């Protein structure tokens, strides 16, 4: 549960809740291939504004398991944007 000021309410989230400082990324950007150019612009703008962005082009390298990298990115991101 998130309070109106954007802070997590740990009493409602339970003992396993992560605070926002425990996330490696602020946002995970999910997109289709057709939207790649627009999402790249968004990712660059967010990054320039100091947001920690998970964007596939920056995180997945040749030989990586795409599924594992995506799962890891989702697990370590505070917010998912579709």
C-alpha cells in the first residue's frame, strides 16, 4: 500500500516489503518493438533527470537470458511502466 505522499506504508505491506531505497531501479520500461524509438527517448529523458531506468537496450547483453534479465529487472524496480 502506498500513502498519498508516495511513501510505502509498511504496516499495510507486511514484513517482506521493500523500501524505495532498496530498489536498484526507479522504473522498469516495458514496451513493444514498434514503440522502441519513443521509449528510448523517454528512457534517455528519465535518465537525464536522475531516474534509475531499466531499459532493455541498456541491461540485456548478447548471451544473456532475456527472460532472466527481465525477471530480475522487474524484481528490482520500484515501478513498472507499460
